[in-house]
């Protein structure tokens, strides 16, 4: 375990099993549809890579990047689009792939903005869900874990661009960010 992490919440094995289950369910639900997975960078990169390999049906992928945290542990509440999608969304069944659904501000913004581009459907898949922190009325259609109210890192999640490479998800010691 990394010395800045106080405990491991989800091991490599638990993450792998959750991703396989999500991939199977998404493959079943999107069979015969025009699935386009959109990863919200940077946090969802690791999850997206594993998830797309767990999906057994044809799909396309695209990426966008938003910012609402900076180097803070709390969202600023203001979402800024940093990198837009490369292709059109018309007639695609869009699956937004996110690492964590926390306040819901970012995903609410994205869902509204992407809806204006005329996809056939939009659903949300998040690895981690923190429903007790929600500030908007949004839910995930697919999620791996309901997670406690702690500042977590690893498996793509970061603090100030560090810890993304940890193979597990753990609680960051408060002394690191206070």
C-alpha cells in the first residue's frame, strides 16, 4: 500500500470483478444498438480501458475532458469543457463513462450539453457512486460500487494529478491534502 493511503477500499480483484459485471450488463442492454462510449478524462481513463475490453459487442469510443476540481478536494461547482468530442453523436446510443459520480454537477452539465447533439439515447456508467454528496438530480444507469464519503485515489482517480496509477482504490490520508 502507498504510504499516503490510509486504507484500501477496493482491491484490484474487486475492481476487475465489478468491471466484468458492468461489461456483461452493458453488452446485453446495448446488443443491436449503436453504442458509443464517451470517457470523461482524465479520471475515467483506466476504468474505460478495462470496461471496453469487458464489452463483447461492437462499440465506438470518444473522449472529452472537463474541469471542476483543479487541485482541490471539492468541486468548484463550475464545469469547464477542456477537450470536446472528435465526432458527431447523431443516431448513436451514448454511454458516458465516468470514474465517480459525486456532486453530480459535471455529469448534469455533460448530459444536458450532449443531449443537444441529438444522440439516440444517453446513459451514464460510473465506477463509483457517492449518492449522499449529490447536489443535482442525476443518477447512474450503471455503477460498480456505492462508495463512502472519503477522499479516494487510485485506478485513475487523483489528487493534484498524483496517485492515478495505483492499481486499487484507497482513502487518501487527510494530512496529504489539508
